[in-house]
C-alpha cells in the first residue's frame, strides 16, 4: 500500500461489493486508510439493502456475484440513485463492459488491478459527481418553480401550495428526472415514523396535480412509478 494521505471528505461513504474476502479486505484497508467510510457486501442483495439504509457516495461493484448479478445491482441502484458506480471484474469481454456501462456504470476496472489506479478512478468518479451550482428557477411549459423564493407562478399568477405540498414539490424539483422512492419522500417530509404511510403521498400528490397539472388525471410533470415512488419531469411531453 502506498502513502495513505486522506483522499476523502469528512463523510464520504463507499460501498464495496465483492464475493472474494481477500479483495474486500484489501479494499476496506486502503479506503479506510485514505479517510473513507466503508460498507462491505458479498452479495447483490446485501449491497442493495446497504445502499438503501446507508446511501453511498460511490459504489465499487464486482459483476460476478452469487445470487443477483452485478448488472442487476446496477439496475436496482439506477432506479433511484445517480451514485457513481465503478465496476471491478475479472470479465474482460467487451460485451460485458458495454452492458455494465449501458446499465449505468461510470467506469470499469479489470481484475487483477492496481490499487493506485482504482483509487485514482474512484477520485475521478467522485469529482464528476460533485454537486454543481443549482438552478434556482425551473421553468415548465405551464408553470415556474422558484426554489429560492419558495413559490410557483403560472400564467394566472402565484399558485398557492400548503407547506407540505411545497416540500414535496421542492424535493422532487431539486432532483428533477430522478426517481425518489416513497420511503425517501415520507422520511424527508414527515420523518422516519411515517415511512409506511404511502396514502399520505397519494392524497397530497392528488392536490398538487389539481393545482399544477393541465390534465390532473394524466400527469406530465409529477409522475408516479407504481410501487416505487415519484419523479418530476420539467419538460415531459406526455
């Protein structure tokens, strides 16, 4: 192991997933020595569960896992997260790499690998994922969301939302295009004790759609993904 100066921010969390204990031990030692918080998983099922409980800032993922495959893990994560995913695999076939990248992986390192190269690629993935300056105003064909002013304007004037309705709109608008799970929304707006109260979301989104959607029964902006969560599309043509 080379010099162990800290690469990480104060709470950068990495999820490492591999069914080879020796590789997991090496990853854990090198990442922790550089200041990262590390979660470890040996199966795809455990990886998805850990990612839900402790959302990582980046994922190092082996493709050849027992149970669900690494490719299925990528698909599962991409259903709700844009976290950088760095594939670590002994599979060298071009088709395997393309499939992983097409599914949403950000980079690919083939085993055997050099730890310094892997860490450099991880740092690059984290830099690419760093937050950019947020656009304070989101325009749609039917209304404008002013995030700084905490208000919504339409051609008819300001649209009055309740505090709960605004909070739901704000969470989705700040994550435009991304699926936010029902559990995430409930915890964010009401708190952890309400994570199963999905009826709250149905009621409030019905109100939001009546106020903002041109056709509330056929929403084009506040989209429900059945059994999963909600997504805001600012330019949807539905």
